[in-house]
C-alpha cells in the first residue's frame, strides 16, 4: 500500500512540474525568455530614442562675418512717391549693441515708394562671391514670411557701385534665428547668395497695395551667414 502511494505521489509531482514548466520562462517584468519573440517594445524604445534625441533639429544660421564695428557706415534713403516713408536710426544697424536696430517705415496701401538702408563694411573689407549676405531683420508676429519676401529686396554693392539685385522671392532666403525680441517679434536672416564680390548690402522695403508690411526693423548687416549647430528648441 505504501509503495502504491509513493508511486502515485511521484506521478503527481511529475505532472505538476510539466504543467508549470511553460510559465517558468516568463518573469514578472514581462521580459521575453531566451529564444522568444519580442512584442515590439524594444523597437518602440529605439524609435522613441531616435525621435527624442535625433540630431537636435535643423541647422540654424548665424552671422560669421558681420557688417559693423569701427569704420562701418549706414545710410538710409527714401525713393519714389513715398509720402510717410522714413529710415530712422540707421547707425543702430552697424553699432556694437545687438539690441539696437534701424527702422524702415512704409505706409500700408501705398504703391511704389521704397525705403532703403545701405550697410557698408569698413574700408578694405570685401566679401567674396558665393557668400550668403544679407541682414538680420525682425518680423512681427502678425506678418507672414511670404508678405515680407514679396515686399523686400537685397542689393549687393562694391566700391559704391551696384553689382547685383535680388528681388525675386524665390531667390531670397528667410531663416529663423530662434531669437525672440521684445513685443513678440522674431529675428530672421534675410539673405541671398551673392554671385559677385561685395562690400555693402542694401535692404529695400517697397510699398505695395497688397502688402501688410508697414515697417521693418533691421538689427545688423551680414557679409556671410553660415549653418552652425542645430536649431534651438522652440
């Protein structure tokens, strides 16, 4: 009788071990047992890691060859039938204070008038052909970038002679510098690749009937913008 009971107990033990064996490979934290198939958790983690870190965003621009400092000059001008147009504080665009700016004013709805600001490098400074030249400007939060591009143009000047004009919105570049200013506006690099050498850049704001641009703040001129690092988080 004792022998039969022992045999029965051994068989029950073997049966219990066989029933519990499939559960032994799973851990409490849900890890996949060796040789198992992942449920997509690892892939999700990798994708999330790439998306979260990535390369930090698109490259942003910075001016590596500013037009300013000792010897640099700024001259404002108004042309055409531009009643109410003005260029205020032009020298602010070439001084050493990054918070200073010159202001180009053009009345909304006026047709044909132009306010211009010529920023010239010190004597002896010439920027080579191929440089991305232009100016750092402020765009009000209520103004669309397209409105600005259809209203402004850039001139490249060498030895007081106009050598190139870029007035096609498709050829002008407008790049956010990720710098907010008082009043809610944002600084942008308004630029174009010069096809010839230059020592001065002129920004022109022309009044049109459809334009919503009433003024443009110009913080600085630049002989060369370059992509550096990555865009700051917005």
